[in-house]
C-alpha cells in the first residue's frame, strides 16, 4: 500500500510505500526518488540525516538498501513558499478569450499548475495575473478543467466563471469534447489507423510513470484512436483522438504497443529504437533529439460547446517550430534514402 499526505500547517509531507515482491536491492534515496515526483536527492538525503526516513519503523541512512516487502516511510519538510499561489506577469499565448473562457496555446516546458518542485512560473501563475477571481476546481486549482504535460505543447481551455467551470468539467467527464493530438512515434506503424484500449494507472514500481493494465486489474479505462499521417522509414507521424483523458495516456498507450513517442525520456523514447547501426544515422538521431528536446507531442485541436452561448467552438493551432523542424528533417532523410 502506498499513501501520502500534505499538511502545510504542520509543515511536512508524509509518504508511505511498501516495496513489492519483485523489488531488487536499491538504495532508499534512489527508491524514494522513483516514487516522489520532483523530490531532489539532496532533500531526501537531508531527511535521512534528520532521522526522517524509516524502514520497518527503524530510522535508516540514505545508503540503506530497500528489499522486497520493506515498508518505507519518509517525512519531508514542506516548502514554505508553496501556498498561496502567486500571480505572476508571465506572457501567455492567448488564442481566444471572452467573459467565460480563455484558450491558451501552451508552450513545451511550461508546467500547467504549481506543485512539488514547480511553485512559480506555471500557467496558473500567469492566469492569476491576467484574470482576477478565477474559479477554483475540486483540486483547488484555479480555472483548470483539464491539463497537459509540462513538455507537451498545445491547446488548453480555462474557465473564467463558476458556470463555465461546471459546464466544461461536465463535457470533459462525459467525453463530449473534441481533442486531437499530433505525435511522432518510433517505428513504422503496421496499420494506417486503429484503437488502443487498456486501463491506465501508476506503474507499480515507478510512480512517475503510467502503465497499461489490459486485464483491468489496476488503473482507469482509457481509449486512444490513432491515424497515421506520414511515415518516415523508422518513425511515424500520427494523429490521436482521445475518448478519455488519463495522465500520460498517449505516451503510455504508444509505449504499450511498442511505439514510444520520439524523445520521450520517461517512456524510453530517448534512445535509438529503430533504424540502422551506422554512425551517420546515430548522429542524425542525436541531431533530431537536439531539435526537439522533449517528447514529440502537441495538442493540436480542441472543440467544445461554449458554456454560455451553447455554440460549438473549434480551435486549431500549428505545430510549434521544434516539432515542424524535426518532421522536416525526417522528411528530408526519408527522401534521400529513396534516391
């Protein structure tokens, strides 16, 4: 069983993890870094020095090797600047705005909302400067009815009123929104189109990853439809339509079918997974990774019913420069190979 709690009044974060049956011996500081998002090794080692890491109710050093079935508890000091959320004058790429909603084209690298390790510089910090009195969702996150990953670029709708938040949240819950993503994935996809289906939940060994559980034993139902737009010998450009909106859904689903997203470090796409062994090809891939130093994923299209007017809204954005440039590089490579 894994659990955690955050108590800003008492100034701590308390985590509890039980190592599974297949856990190989691993330093407790490394073990905890696999489970606690954005926790630094220094912070964990400091907790060990203070006697705040317990294994089977005994304080241990950071070098202790975690074994199968060990119960690990850690208390980390709560960052004093995490609350409240501060308004910051951050440039926002606003695609559309009226009295009810605002559509943002989020750049890659921008975190959507403040959290552990990212307390400033987020989209929400910028929104709070731009808009006064944003409504708050059930997770105490101003304006948000959905989110996209830090290193995913693209369209996001934000609610400016309570009415907009309630109606948009209902549309996302009922899966009546329209969302299309573009992704560059490893491998030449066998089918021109298809559907990936399988529960998505936290990886049982690494809480920073999501896993697919096709037998339904863990996670939540998830469905991703895809269509191949272009093939480049060793990678494919695909369009993805989401029926559900699970954390890392596209990234986890495509890894599950053997086609991780190009340069997706968390899901193994930052290695050469397809292609030749030629040194020249390896250099080509490294150059591609430099062009797009993140997972190649962009939220390109967003559609929903306007919460006040009832009209159907549709927004589309161009691929960002890093994504366009890496596609052009692959297109040129493919043409050269066919000459």
